[in-house]
C-alpha cells in the first residue's frame, strides 16, 4: 500500500529514489516489492521509473461502479477546496 499511495495525480511516474523516500522502505525491500508488483501487473516499469498500471485503473473503475456519484466526487471536491484555500 505504501508504494501505491506514493503516487499522486500530478506525479504519475516515480523513480526508485523517490519511491524509497516516500515509503521509507529499505532498498532491498523496495526492490523486492516493486518486482512483485510489476509481476502482478500493478506497476509498469518505464524509462522514467515506475507508474501505476492499467490494471490499477481498471480495479478503480470496478470499485467506482459500486459507488454513487457523490461518493466518487467528494475526494476530488475536497482536494479542489484545499487547493483554492491555499491560493
């Protein structure tokens, strides 16, 4: 979960060093987890590092089908409100 949560809407590609600093995992543990996640098709390895895979998107879409529009929109509206308050 730490690896998945390291990605943001703005930062869709992360290198190993970024992932290590965001997760706090040791090099060997992170390397093993990234390999396992790539093998499970949860992450894709790119020239820029790693990104969430299409499978993660598809799983998110399946979950969103079960939710109402308000439930889906609320986190985005909250993030927008915070951004507007900062500006």
